[in-house]
């Protein structure tokens, strides 16, 4: 049987659906929909040189990759490749061919350092090591049984604090852009990221098909967004994409308040499962999620390979 690698065909619903199925089987802790897969490919900044690849075996999609340059980093040459193969089709050569194809392309595009997430399992870690990737930090996937969890009671905001939703900023989301830019800059990571282009943020983030503006909850202090918990939904599941607070408002429990409120409203809307993720060294958010009842369900390990 022959395995080949090609670009995802975003205009082919069957191809996109196959990509989505493989991603869901390989990584069920993240929300994957055909609309989100196409959105990421089509709306990522052109400077990212983004591509989505599939590995086919006799016409069946068995592996996937999303690759590109980290265009919004102040340090040039940073790139990413995240390869996931259907768990029942491992050791057919798809993963290795996807990695080689991605590396050749990214090298031509000027990449000097490649970052990849790898599931924390013996076979996955050994695969990364064989291809020259070194372990770095780790991150947890967490799950909350929203239907049966005893959520902490929702308390009233302190004086001067108002809870609103992202939908309240539909006419002018720029204040949320500023909040997102500051919190992302302080998020643990290997590559520094700077949000400077509002129009790109609108296309990539604000108009993301999974963004649930009604469940995304914002703590507003003195009329300005100070903390938020960003909610993604796919019709059946709820996931937190980001929770954070601006620097000068931290230590007041605003992020905890926003996330708690969002979870209560998600359960009231009928969602029964909540997902999120945290770096293993992000103590404050891990403590909040433990307090909310989340449990670790899987771990990924960040890997890096230097080129040249």
C-alpha cells in the first residue's frame, strides 16, 4: 500500500471532513470542525506561509499536519509543525512522510527553528526523538464533567466590576483586542508573540467560527475590559480558548470570576462537557481549574529542532 502527502483541498467538503475526523480521533481534547479547519487555513496571515497537509493511503486520509511560520513573533525563523495520525493507522509511514514534507517546505521558507507538540506516550516521544526533536515544556489537557460537576457558586462581582459578554462588544471589539494582546504576550511559551495588527486579529480570532461570543465572559473594571474567559463551542462541547487578566489588575480574582460565570452559563445553555489546556508550570491557572473541578486527561510535550 502506498502513502502520499498532499495539500488539504479546502474547497472539497469530503477532504476537509476526513482531515477533521483524523484530528478528532488523534486529539479528542480539542474542538475540531470542518469550518474551523478551513478558517485557520484561509485566514491565517499570508506571512505565516501556512499549509495544511494530509497523508493518504490508497486514497484514504490517515494523517494530518498544520505547518507554518510564527509570523507574529519578533524573532524571525520560528516555525511550527503539528503532525497527528489516526491512532489505528500508526506505523504506516504517514507520520514520517508528513514530517519530511513539512521540514523541507519550512526550510525553503526560511525557518531556522521548528516547534512541535507531541502526545506524551512512549511511541510518540520515540518518534519525535528519532526525527531529531528535543523535549521542552509540557502541557495538560483538562476535562470537566459539566453535567454533573458541583461548580463553585457564582458570586457577585466586587464594587466597580461588571460582567459582560463578548457579544456586548460586537460594534467595537478593539478593547478585547487590546486585552487579548496583553494576556497572550504573558502566556507561557517558547516563542514570543506580539498582536499588533487589529485587522488580522479580527479575521483570525474575532471571526473564528468556534468563538462563542455569548459565552465568552469579560470582567470590566471602570468601563474597560480587565479579564476574560474566551469560550469556543462546536454545538455539543464547550472549550476555554484563553483566560487572562491585564497585568495591573491581577491578583483580584477577576479571571476566576469570568471563567466561573462562563461555565455556569455554558451549563445553563445545555453543554455537558468542558475542555481546556494549561502549561504544566502555569500554577495560577492550574489552581483555578482544579478549584473548578477540571481533571487532567492527557499531556502533550513541546519539542524543538534547530536547523542549520
